[in-house]
C-alpha cells in the first residue's frame, strides 16, 4: 500500500507542477476557507483549480501488523486503526457550481470528499 500512496502523492505534486497550480501546506489551526478566499481574489480564469493544499489530519485507516502463530511464525495482519496522514485539497471554481473543493486521503482506504466552499 505504501507504493500506491507514494505514487499518488507524486502524481498530485506532478499535476500541480506541470500546470503551475499554487501549492499550500496548511498549518495547524489555519482556516482553509480563508486561504481559498485569498487565492480566489487573485484567480483570473473563469474556472479551474485555484490551488492544491496539503494538511495532516487524523483519519480512520488500515495498517499491517506482524502477528505470530502458535509455532512462532510471523504473518501480516491488516488492522483498522486511526492515524495522522496527508490529505490533499483541490480548491476549484466552476462557472456553474462556484467555488468547491475535493479532498483526498493519501493513505488506504483513500477516502474522498467534496464540498462547496
């Protein structure tokens, strides 16, 4: 799963770099909507990706743990837990919908969410 996460993260960075989309690393306590409004004031296209933001947030996820059987042999076990992982926010504007964001978790099970700003 780590390889999938690494490829996804690299693809998000590549998408931002090749299209010259601003990148924001959110800091704890920062209001994401305030950042969107700041960037939206400078955004001149009728629609598109305004910026991509990254935040570390607590989320439910799955991890592997090493377990041992009765003979002492180890085996991997998938367990549900929570963790603090990167989430990517694609803040966009659409001529019909107006401002909105898409949020993607970078870690399995790769949850996603959309919301109007």
